[in-house]
C-alpha cells in the first residue's frame, strides 16, 4: 500500500506578506485542501533578508 500523498499549496511571493496572506486566506475560504505551505523567496525580486524585520 502506498503512503498518503502530502499536498503542498505553493506561491512564489515570499517577500510580499500582504499578497501571501491574501492568497492563503482565499484558499482557506474556498476550502482548498492542503497539508503544507510552500513559499518561495527570491531576494533578487522580493526583498533582502534584513527587510524581513520590517515586513
């Protein structure tokens, strides 16, 4: 018997807190099933690691 599949809901908006919250809040509201959050962060496009302290 195969192990259960883990469902990841991914968005590539790691440095954009408001957009991430909007996305995941909408997925929860629509009852989209998922087990883990996948969140990509690209400092070239999002922000520096130091900027995370101010987000």
